[in-house]
């Protein structure tokens, strides 16, 4: 049985004084729906490349689009948004909802705006201290691995592009 889909419309005041609306999609919280959602989440998990270095595994977890160029990331995100809106449009139409057509979508979609800062943009970083891949018990960084597989290690964050240099410096000098 598929989960129950509920749609609700909310009217919001726009800065220009007009009214706009957004659609809220909610899943019912029945046991069947929860089981269905858990199974979907499990299928979505990406299995790490066994030949990848610990740094590559951390990059895959913290910044999953790091292998793409920035323009390619923006296009990927735009495509993902279009996919969500297409699905929402189809579900509204299936339930007899009346919508205005915006190139096959329920509402207009603007281009993804590039950020003026693409490196070191995090304003908060949380680090852990534990055993690293080299066996050092005082490695400062982020965890990689799973408790179920008993392969959790702490990996340095020096290579991550979203961490500011000042944060990386704090992580480097803390236990040296």
C-alpha cells in the first residue's frame, strides 16, 4: 500500500504586496507508510567505494558533489528541483487538482543562483577527536565509516573545500 499523500495550500504575503502560495506535501505517519519510507531510505544509501581513500570517503559524505565542477553542480541541483516539482505536479493532477501550467511544473522555477563564496563558506564546524586511519588516537576531524561495520575512523578535514582555513588551522594545532 502506498503512503497517503496530503496536500495543503498556504497563502504567503510577497514583498511586493501580492499573494503567493506554496504547497506542503506530507506523508501520513501510519506504520505502513513509515516502513515504506525506511525501506526507501535504505535503498538510497550509497555504498562507499572500497578502493577509495579515507579522504575521498569523507568528501563523498560531507560534500557529495565534489567531483563535479561548480557549474555542473548548479545544473545538477536545478535538475533535482525540476524532478521534485514534476512529481508534485503529477500527484496534484492525479488527485484532480487544478493548477496553472508553468512549462510542465506546478509553479515557476528560477535558475539556481550561484553563490558568491564557494570555498570555506561554513560558519560552524564540528570536529571529533578519535583514532584516525593511521592509528593516532588524537586525530581531529570527522567520522567516516559505520558502527554496524565497526570501521569508524576520524579523518582530517584539510582537504574539504567547504571548511574555512581558520577552522582547519584549529583542527590541526589542537593536539600537536
